[in-house]
C-alpha cells in the first residue's frame, strides 16, 4: 500500500506544470472532446509506466543492494532538482489528429512526451525501490490521471488558481527526502 500511495502522490505533484499537463491543456483546447483525450492519456500512461516499472524491477534484480541504494538515492536527489525546473511544451504538428483521431493523437503524443520525462524516471526509481511493480505502475498512472484529468476538464481555469511553484517545491522536497532515506538506508527501503 505504501508503494501505491507514495507513487500516486509523488507523480501527481511532479506532474503539476509538467509538459504533459501542458499537452493536456492544449489537446483539450484543440479538440474539446474530453473523453477520448482522457482515455488516450490513460492508455499511454499505463503502457509507458509499465515499461518504466519493468526497467526498475529489472535493475533491482541485476544490482546488489548497496549499489542499488546509491543509485536510488542519487536518482531521487536528481529528481528533486529536476522537479524545480519548469517544463515547456514543444511545438506540435497540426495534422496528426486527422490520421489517428482524438484518442490516437492523444495516446501517441502522451507516450512520446513521457519518454525520458521526470515522471517516467520517477516510475523507474519507485519500481526499483519498492518490490511492488503493480502498485507502483497503478500508483504512478493514478498520479498522472489526477494531475491531467482536471487539466482536460477545467482547462486554463485550474492553472490560474494552482500555485505551480509551491507544488513543484513540495514534490522536490518529497524526492529529496526519499533520496536521503535511500542514501542513508533509513527504514531499509530496498
């Protein structure tokens, strides 16, 4: 249960102001069809985070506990700093929705936007930290949905009221604590 709750909370906070949240806003403004956008986000996130979780589980099996502790600790510290750096959405093409439809365009765009993104890296690290692949993947996916569904449904009204800088600071603090706990082997995290 801890793996699920930590994964959900960390990713939901880290996702605030992230490029995929900006992508959610853009897709909602462009297509004005929330259901296929939300379903596209869900499918893309499940596939992407399952892949990331599998990498995290594989890394855990291949490295010894001491090496893993240092890799995890340093990864979480990097995530703490990375979370404080605001994302900007890259320019998107305009014709892809005709080929794939709203659902397909969303799924492809989200999958590609998540490649190497901080929430994907966090999923790898969380899956490596907790021996609970399913709980981490479901938790990180729920965290993504908690951050992106309101962006799709409420659009710009949400972003004007949410203090993104404060949310990034809280997410960075959580990553910092997780990193220090892993480095100092507090609670035998792995």
